[in-house]
C-alpha cells in the first residue's frame, strides 16, 4: 500500500498554519494521529498510518453507517447489509482511502450527520443537536457542503407540508429543526469571523469562489462589464487565461499570478472579486449556469 501524496496534501498537515483557504476538520483528524505517533517523523510511514486509518477504521465505519441508514429507511436487514458491502466496491471510494485528502472523512461525516438527522423523525429528537454538530464538522472538513445543512430542513419542510395542519405537528418537530439550523449557523459564523479577523475574508473558505468557477468557466467570455473597472479587469484577465489553456487547471494559477503582479491584489482580495464575477455570471446566464451543474 502506497499512499498518494496530492499537491493539496501538505496544506492539511499543520493545523496552526491554516490560512483562509483551509478549514480545520481534516487537520484535526491528522492531528489526532500525529499526537499518538511518536515512532515516525513526517515521512511516508506517517502517511501510511493515516491511510491505514482511513481504509480500515473510516472504511468500516462508513459501511456500518450506510447499513444503519438503509435499515432505518427500509427495515430490511439483508438489503441494508448489501448496501454497506456494495459501497466498498466503488472505485472512487477505494482510491480516495489511499490519499491524504478530505474525501473519506467527509463521507464519514455526511453519513453520520444524515443518520442523526433521520433519527429526529424516529422518536429520537435529541439527535438534532448531534446532527448539527456533525454537519458543522463536515463543513469544516469540506466547505463545498456549506448549503447542505440548510437544504435538509427545506426538504423536510416540503416533504412534511401535507402534515403541517395536524395538531401539534410543528410544535413537536419545529424546535429541533431550529436547533439543527442554529448550530450550523454558529459553526459557519465562527470560522468565517476567524477568517475575517485574520485575513479580512468573511467566509468559510476563500477557495469557494475558485471552486465555483468550474460552473462559470464557459461563461467568462460573456461577462458584461460593470461600473467597477477593477472587477472588469480581473474578469478580462481570467477570460484571457481560460482561452489560452481551455479547461485545464492552468487558468487558476496563471490568472492568480497575473492579477497579483499587475494589480497587487492578495489571494483573499482576488477570491472576493472572483466571487462577485461568478455571481454576476450566474445572474446574467442562469439557464447556462444550471446546465453546467449536473456535469
């Protein structure tokens, strides 16, 4: 077994050095193994220890969580067991377990969060607090799940709307969904304020706008200039770099380097500007944007 060292791997290794890009979820996981690891320095042996934990501890736990979720929903033990087993035959699941990346841990957290959330409706309403805490840890591990903690209560409301007129229905259920939401808001707000104080970036991660660009790349050449000349110039630079390198990773690096050299902007300032550009593109071309999302 050889662990895969990604270009992103090193940025998770030292929790005290996290910038506005990285969140503390996966580094805390690594820190736990670092604290019990007195035998190895930061070598491939250490990375093997992490991957071993992901494969045998998190991998087994994920199968168990899928079993429990399926059993709650179907009450069928055989089918639930098959679902748990099939999970471990997924090529992407297996490949990510060998990598120093957030994917395996985020799967654990999303499954645990969903299990606790479903349990709210199985006469275990106190699990709303546990679900909220786990979802905060999920966001701290993989910020792209930022809206999931808000989306689930919306889906719940729509799903249970036919029952909303029943006596005491929302009185019994409502407070626990509010607890769940409040915990999510506090968790997101706490790390966002930390980024604001340290890096002048109010958000969970300054990488989010760069992730969003995957859905707006093909629209960048259609950007409509605004009154903001700085924003217009940044959009023009990105369009030029994207045209040169098509859909490769290079526009990200070349664009950031050019904006920094030509305009003297920091990474967080570029991130804030790119977020505004992305929002403008989504508002101007909603149909084309939503066509990109399934891909």
